[in-house]
């Protein structure tokens, strides 16, 4: 199952984000299924052709929060870690459960950098302890990021992978099971830096009509 949700933010940031004409086109959440450890979702940022993501972050203007719906939690494997740099796919045959660990990333699915040649992901300022315990990931002063020279930040078919989330007690609907918001920074096709602050895949109360209009416009823009 694939669910695509267009730009939604808290209050006026929705309108401001749309007005900036950045290459950001919303989120796609793919449901991978339940492999015995919870419902696994892949989250992507939708971008216009030629754009890229260099950082997923939270700050005082747009905090970062990724969590689960009430009564659910993240599956965290003891052999994994909070980012894709801890996911050693060579261990999957020996420890199959590691493949379904919850982690964040930019582009790369494992520490080898697949589908890119290497994984240059870095992070700063994030306390991962609650997330690694199955709880929410939150920061208002931290980021995971790559440099603008790292190929893994570039969109592929209009998408940049930013995280795998396996939800214990999940329903199979990623938009319902995953809550929160992120802030994003990258480059557009012309090399100009862009930002989106406090963007979310979850419709806020009273924003459904706006999301419907944004969704129609976004489908026309996407290639």
C-alpha cells in the first residue's frame, strides 16, 4: 500500500510553505507489511526533478517529532541503531529481524549506502535514547544530514527515502500510525538552498479542505 500526503503544517506555516514555491511536494508512506515485528513503513519526501535533501532537522521554529499513534510503539532491534549507518545488511541472513529495525536516513537503506555507493549520513544534537527504546523521536535542536556533495541526498524518481518505521500494533495505514512533523533543507534543481519548517504528513483538524486542494495541485506537478 502506498499513501501520499501533501504539505500540511501547523497553522500559517501551511500557507507559507506553499507560497515559497520550494521543490517539496509532500510525503509518500509505503506499507511494506507485517513481517512478524509490526507493520513496517518506508517514508519518502516527494521532490521535484533535480532537487535533493541535505538535512532533516528540528529547531525552535519547527521542532522535529516522529512517533506512533496511541497504544503503539516502534520496533527496535538490539543489533541495529537509530540511523541507517547502523544497519549491516550482511547480518540479515543470520539475524533476519534486523532487517525490520526502525531507523532514519537520507537516501541510503543500510551502512553500505545501498542503492548508492556509500553512506555518508551524519547526525548532531539528537538524543536517541527514547527512540531506541521504542518511543518518539523528538528534537528542537538536532539533525541528521549529508553534505550537498553526497549523492544519496538526490531524488530518485521524485523521492528521497528518510526512514524505515516498524510499528508494533500498527494497522497497515502509515498516515494513521505515524505522527509528528519534520523540517527539511536541501537544494533545488538550480542549486538554490530551500527549507520547509514543521511539515507533516498528518492532516491537522480544520486543514482537510486545504490538503485536498494542495493534493490536486501536487499531483499535477509531480512527474
